[in-house]
C-alpha cells in the first residue's frame, strides 16, 4: 500500500509547477527582448551614425 500512497502523493504534489511557470515566463520575456532588439537595431544604427556626424562637425570656441 505504501507504493500506491507514494505515487498518489507524487501526483498531487505541485511544488515544482511554480518553477516551471517561472522558467517559461522568463524564456518568453527574453525572447520578446531579442525580438524587440532585432526590430530596432537598424534604426538605432542609423540614429547613432547621424548623431556622430552632427557631433563631429561641431567646433568648440576657446574661452577668453
């Protein structure tokens, strides 16, 4: 009878289910982050290049 009781207790134990939920949720957040990064990468590269061009053309006046 102990074997059936152990199997029943194992089946009813839900302590690992929370861990699985967190792993799946974390993987989804990381995947979403990579998707956003892939989407905005081109725009950020263009913006960085434009800023570099503008800052490179600025001359600083010497103080008196």
